[in-house]
């Protein structure tokens, strides 16, 4: 994968569990990787749910191959969080496409 289109920096985060002083579980997000990526605005739409207008923004991130990314991870980009919906391998582990939906 050529470096030219990888002109943005994204952070991939993974949910972790930490324990407080009393043994209670607290879910937190930890940084998995900070990598250069290509950002492609795929689509945006509005829809009616629970008698309210909801907005959805789909964004595609392309980056070099990173082992172990799953749909349980998320992407932080430009002060917004994006939930990963699909992970697709490009070539033979040359890169990865992360299909996401921006969190509200």
C-alpha cells in the first residue's frame, strides 16, 4: 500500500476491563494503534427512530495491515468516535479497510 493516500492519522481503540479498589469492573478504552490512514466519506443518512430524527454517517478508513482488529474495536478520528462494522483484508495482508459508523 502506497503512502500517498494515507494522509490522516487515526487511533484504533480496544475495550478493556480494569478493576477499582473494591474489585468492581470498569470498562475503559485503551489505545491499540495510532496509524496513518485514508479517510473516505461513504454516506450519510437521516432516519426516523423512536419518534426522533436520527443521523448516521458511514466512513471508510484504509490503512496498512494491522493484526487482530475486530468489530469490537473502534476508531477515533477528528474528535469523533467510529464504531467498526466490518473489517476487510486488502490484498494479502497489504492493508485493511475499516467500515465504520460515527457514534452519536
